[in-house]
């Protein structure tokens, strides 16, 4: 699995993901559930639970943009049927210049849960 989180300007963030088949297979085995990629939902919110983006996934690779002005820590979560499959916490570094896009891919897995909490 690969994710990239960053800013394209001071007020807009982006989230890129790549979920290979082996990641989906691992989730199916680990949680003992059967699902398709289209049943997975991506949710991005701030640490204070301000929802920034919520989308269904339709492809193993995707790019989403969202409004994001401050440097608050973000929560990136993947869900199936209200069951959280993965939760990642990260902070976007605000080192932007006028002539380049700064990428920050430093996130860490905060927890993997099987109880939907």
C-alpha cells in the first residue's frame, strides 16, 4: 500500500493512494470478511474530527483534493461497512514555495483494529 499526503497551495491539500490486490487480500484475511474495492470508503478528517473528505474507492489508484488551511494533524481512515480497516495519522508539512510542490509522505500507522472502533 502506498499513500502520499501533501499540499498544492496554502489552502488545498491532496491525498494519493495505491491499494494493490495483496493489501485487499490481507484485509479480507485479517478481518475475515469478503468485499470489493468499491465497498471501501476513504475518510480524511482533522484530529478534532472536522471531516475534510469522504469518498468511495473505485480504482486501486486515486488522487483526491481537499480544502486544508492549517497544519493540524490529519486522520486517514479506510472503512468497510462502518468497520475501520486502517487508521493512519499524519501532518502535512507547510514548507511551500511559489515554484514547487512539497510532498510529505511521512505518515504512520496509528492502529489496526478489528472491532470497528
